[in-house]
């Protein structure tokens, strides 16, 4: 067996093999460089990965504390190369126990307790048959209070109980001792089963199994940066999807948000909102995709959505649910740059989002433990067509002409045909309404309506009191739900103007028929190879 003495700050040795910097510097592990050089290499790597996708890739934010910053420590027990009891780690790659005599990353209080455990194990005669396989130590960041959790495969005997009481007598800082088999509910051996801690001035009650940050000081740097990028304003509606303990939902409420929806996969240990005296935080536990779609179905708007998945990233179904609710801003927190890049590309390609900022934050010096924040903005705007833009309708009228697959599109001169030109000629008269979709100052789609009479009817003419709708979207932006948004917005405009119905014409073989049916357009008449479809805007119709 191997006995390792940590005399300098180091991270997980197995993490180095996966370090992004290996792909940057080509041959040497990240930890072989001075810390400032490590940050430079990590920043360079993020820039190479995201420069084409994001407007700005910021330098990685480093750590100021280089020793004793770990307030959550997990160790395993075994025998060192001499056959003596020791604490350390198990290498998952080699399935080998590695004894650690000391680690300068760990809080000094954790080091003192581990030394006491090693000594008491010998004095109690359990050094070669220590029943616990693992220990986690959680230290309160602003007070010397410690919660210990021992993992034991079997029930403890009197000898181990005596050992635990002796440990407690030597360390008055121990706040509670918890015993668990790793599967069933932990049992409190002594003291309390949870410890209260603070982060960003918020209070949290933390059981031994909590995923609270191991380095509270750097976590505060990280979450402060997240909130800076989120730019929460008074009255904002926030959805927090799986961030640790609903941290960002709570911080948003403190920044002035009017409502937060907290989505968590598992039932939390306690109600953190109540613990901090914060109201208007609604919690959902279970499937996040389901809850996002429920919020979208009930018409819930969203100004900011925080997304914090596992290293595997998000399933497409979850990202589709995010796109359904159309948050104005998305703040994506990631521990894995590969899945982050994949998911950001999906949000940009399938939705109408622009990646504005990529910000890396180092959470563990001399390792690849890098958290990356991505800030995205919804760049689609639906607005009225301005008078100076009326000429754009000629382009969109041409794009609206249905062409069967394989056929050659007609020449532009087809727009001179009176049966088409009367849809846009002298636009702006009574009964004319037009909306456009704009993405980053470029108009990419339009929907407009016009009243016709029986002497000069349109293809979708129903009667002289029913406006006929035309819609057209540039090919690059089709199949992203934009047509639905434009039509729904126009129906709202027409309903507010007092119209009872709206009609349109569509070729029978055009797959847009299904969209219109989902939007409650019904076939009113068949005219050759086309349908006239009508939607009632007020009431059920006659």
C-alpha cells in the first residue's frame, strides 16, 4: 500500500487526467504550473471552446485561499503499507487504498480530529478492525462546530461506542455524530443531526449528506458572480431549476424578485425560504421537465431561469421545456464544459437565445474543478410593423407562396398578379394589422391581416367582417415555434380590436395545416386544392 504525505496544496490525482488544461498545454498536468499559469491555461481553454458561441469569454476567477479552505472533508479508512490503521482515499481507478497523513487543503480542525481518531483507534484496540469504512466531517464556516457522519456496514458494539464518546470528550467542537449504512436513514448517535451554516448571508440547515459547498469562501465568490450576471430587478419572476438548496431563488428574492419558483428533484431537508424569512417562494419537488411545462401551460412568464444540471448536462426534453416557457434570461451553471457547450448550442439553434458571457470560477486550486457560468439572453421580439418597414411585406408575401417540394419557385414578377398584390398594396388602410418577429435587429418573420370584400376576395375570404391572415417566416427560423407565437399574438390584437373571427387559406398538402388546427382554426370550406380555415376569437361562434 501507498503512504502519501501532502506537504503542498493538491487536488484529486484522478481529476488531473481529465483536466481541460491537458488539451491546452499538450503534455503536462495542470498542477505542474504555478497557480497564475494554471488560471491562464484554463482561461485559454474556455476561450477556444466558447469564443465562436459567446459574445464574451471572461478570464477564470481564481481562489485567494490556498490552504485550509475545505470545510467539508470525506475520508475513508484502511491499512497503510505497514499494516497500520490510517485514513485516506480509495483510488477508483486502481481500487487501491491510499493513506494520507496530512492535507493542507483541509481545514486545520479537520486535521486535528483525524489525528485524534487515528490515536483513539489504537488505544481502544480497534485499529486493525475499525468498523467504519468512511467518515464525512462538515465544519461550520464561521464557528468551530463539526458534524461527523460515520458509514458502518453493521451495527456498532460497545467498544466503538466507547471510542465515539472518547472522541467527543477530546473535541468539544463536535456538534453531532451521525451513523449510517449508506442506504437507510441516518441515526443520530449523539448531539444534533444537522448543522446550521451561512452563505451569502443566508442561513442553511445542513445534514451530513448535504451537497453544501466544501469551500464556502469561494462558493460566495461564485454565487456573487452568478447574481451579477443575472441582473435581478424589482418585480422579476424567477425559476430556480436544481441549484444547491435553492440558493439562487433565495438570493433573487432578497434582490427584489416578486416571485420565485424552486424546482428540486428531491424533497429538501428543510424549508430554506422559511428559515430565512422569505415569502413568495413556491417549491416543486420531482420531475423538473413536468413542472416547467405545467408553469408554461398556465401562462407563467419568466424573467430569469437558473439551470444547474449534473455533469451529464440536460436532456433535450428538459431544454425543450425551458424553451416552452421562454425565459428572458437563462443562467446556466455547469461543472463540465463539454456538455455545457452542447446544451448552449441547442438553446441557440432551437430557441432564440444569444450566449452573452462565459465565466469560469476555479473552485479547487491545482485541479480541474472548474465551475462555468453561461449567461443567455432571449433575442426574439414580436412588435408592430413600423410604417417605414411596409416594403418588407413584399419579401414576406413572396416567401409565403407555397411551393411543393421539388418544384422551382416562381419568379418575383408573380407578385404583380392582382390576386397576390392586393394583400400588400397600399398597406395601412383601415383593418390592416401587421406584426413582425425581430432577432438581433433583423426582421425574420411577419404576420399581417387585411379585410376583403366579395368583389375582390382573398384566397381565404370568409366574409367582409373577417380579416384574412397571412404569415411568412424566413427559412432559417422555421420549425422553432415562431409561427405559433406570431399567430397567437395577432389573434390577441384582433380580439382586442373587437373582431370575432380570423380566416386564412392553406394548401391541403401543406403541413402547416396541423399547426393551424392546434391553434383552433377549423376548416370552413374546401376550394380546389386548398382549405379556408376560420378561428373564432370571442366565444364559440355561431
